[in-house]
């Protein structure tokens, strides 16, 4: 997908509501209707897969979609339960089930995690963190999302074999694989296989008329009712047709740390997932979303979702693209979609009770396969071995350890590699010059002065950005200085001086003073000068050794050398 530059101005700053226009009512209506149709099978599937129930997924799609359409910062964005958010919620609920007093208590605490994740998202927006959240290497994003897709795939093994998902998440499922295979229910597995076949092999002309997940849901359910008569199949069961009940926050003293950590993780994941989708929306509509406003809207939406016992949600790429392609351009499409979903839930929930769980498992399984970044995983070993290492490590940690650990380790490794590369580049900007022949960038008079010193005056040159990785090069070059009478530290080409590099310069200056050499620090200006002033570096030197140009410092040092020779 090609990302184009934005040409339409963003909505007026300070606006409370999202941009809800009246000039595109027809397009917004068809966009909202199409997005609502897309949402039904996914919301049902994610609700069942999470363990919170189909109703939790359906009401999540309605509540989160409505609130973000009203208060978000991306006009055409559609928000609903997504694969990544469902994975985290499922893991939290599974962990709480083993520690809480009852399943109802575990579910209440899990919804509290959803509420607190919304609070974190609001804080991210209030503190203007929107533009930083997605600034992470693609290797980390790809590995993280591929890991989430792998988790979705593994967690559906049990339902695809006609059984409930084993406890213990991915590891529990893998350890229980022999028992799952022994207890396979062939008819349910056959129905799941037929549903997958529909998802994969439905002709494009049909997909253009009806979304593949909805088509597979209808076909799978109809097949189960007509061809599987007399066969006992696990189905969704009754879904309440009433409005969702208020779920008050619940918390016990022994799980507060788990709740807090997972709330921050869920909020961060939802923010990343959403803002990446916002970029897709921008590229299609040629508008510019408001990142921080969007985070606040998403946060409010997840707080309300948790209060009403619904799954967490985020911006959904597929639903957003479908909405835009159908004509949706403003928040009105999201509002209409939410209203349509609510009416379907209240009036037609009885029809959903006959949907087989194996069909929903197949839909989630396909979602997991689609989330995995197969194209990049195949190319990254050829593009960069270090990039491949980061990607595969993040996948392994996401699947086998923890999502927060995976992101943290991935970003840490990527930053270390990047800093190493930048330091290697900047190291070339640190060098010591003793003769005019070594420095082509010096003027002829400056070269003549260096040559006249006969190697007794050293010009210590620094160029570019001096980040902390350059400190080692500064120390190394300074330690390599042999016998001399004067050292001139030339900072005229330094555009940025980090604290660690500044401390390295300070150490080099102090050691040169202790060695009895004449020391000059010249050329520093702007923030570089301010940094050295803060270190009180200039207080260690006489004014006539600092308030000079490079040429003046060379002249001063050579003249001092000649006076010393004359006196000797």
C-alpha cells in the first residue's frame, strides 16, 4: 500500500468531538453499514476466544466503535476488538482465573484491567506521547505482531479439534497436544476445515459482495444445521438481548501488581495498534489524524467497555479500510455502524446462538495467520542478519514469555545496534592532528602554524553529533597523544554534545592540564557552549585560552612554544 502525503488539514485544534460531517451522509451510511457487517463475525469470534463470551465481543464492537467515532482524532477510523488486544485480555483472564476466588471475580478483575488500560491511554494522550509510541523499528513491530498471530493460531488448536482451550495459554496448549489429539471430535474438526476452506477459496467476486468472514460464518452455520443433523456440536448458546450490565471495578490485594502491569501493556499495545491503523487511514483519505486526541478517545472507549463488561478494542485496519472503500469519511460512519450493531444485538441475538464454536475457531485461526508478517519474515534474513535476529527473538519472547518483555528486549537490542552504528559513524569525526598534511580542511595559514610547531602542538578535532557512544573514541584518541606542549580542543563543527561526551572532553582537558600542557578549548557555541559552561570547564582555563578562534589558538600555542624554546 502506497502512503501519500497529506493534503487536507486536520480538524481544528481544541475540538472535543471527532470530525462528523454532514456533506457525506450517503458515503458514511454505506461505510458504517459495511463495517457493521464486517464486525459481526469478528466480534463473535473474539468474544468466544477470549473466554468472556460472545456478548462481550459484540458489545465491545458497539461501545468502542461509538465512543471513538465521537471523541477520537481520526475521522474514518473504525475501532473494535482486535486480535492483539484479545490475546492480552485472554492471557490476563487465564492468569486471574488461577488466582481469583471464582471465575466471576476473575472476570470482574479482568474488566478492571480494561478500564485501567483506558486510563493509561488517556495519560499517553495528555502527555503528548502519541508521536513517540509508533517510533519503533519495523523489526520489533513485525516480530511482535507475528508473535501475536502465532498465539492466536496456537490457542485455536483445542477448539479446532472440538475441545475447550487448555489452561496455561500457549505452553499449556502445546503441552496438552497429545491429549487434544486423543480426544479429537472429528465432526467438529471437519466443520472447522470446511470453514477454513471457505475463508481461503471463496472467489473474489463473492468477497466483493460479502466479506469473507461473514460468508464463512453463514456457510459454516448453515452446513452445521443441514448436513450435521443428529451430530452433537458445541455452539455459542443463548446471548442476552438486553443492554449490557454495569461492571464495577474489582481488585484484590494479591493481584494488584499483575493488574497494573497488564493495564499498562494493554494500553500501550492498543495505542500502537491504533496509531498504525491511523496511518493507514491517513494514506487512504489524504488527511492527517490527531494522535494524542485519538489516544484520549481510545482511552475513554476502553474505560466504558470495561465498565459494561466488554472486550478491549483498538483501531481495526480491515474494518477501517472497508469503511473508507465503501465511502466513509467522517466519524458519522462509525456512529451509524455502532447504532446498527446495537440494533442487531438487541433484535437478532437469538440467531447467533446456533453458530458452532468450531466455525468461530476457524475464523480466529485465519485472523492469526493473516496477522503473521509472512512476507517480511521470509525476506528479513536476506536484508539484515541483525534485523532477522531482532525479529525472531521478539517472536519467541512474545509467544513463550511475555508481550511486554518481548517489546522491551526488542527495542533494547535494536537501539543498541543503532547506537553502535551511529557511534561508529561519529567516531570518524574524532581525530588528533599534529601536522598540516593531516588536515585538508584547515586553511593554509593554519596548516603552516601546525607545521611550524613541529608536532609539539596537537589539534584535537570533533565534528558532528557527539553522542555517548563517541566518549570511548574521545578517550582513546586523547590517550594516544604523545609528547607535546599544547592541545587545542576544536569544537567549532560540533552540532550536538551529549552529557557523556562532554564529560569525556572534561576528563581529557583535566588530564592535559595535569600533564603540564597548554590547553585551549575553542569554537564551542550554542548548546555545546552551554553544556561546557554547566560543567564549569572554562573556569579551569584562562580566558585567553577559550575566547579564541581556531586560528588564534594555533597562533597563541605556537608563539608560546617559540618563547619556551627561546628561553631554553
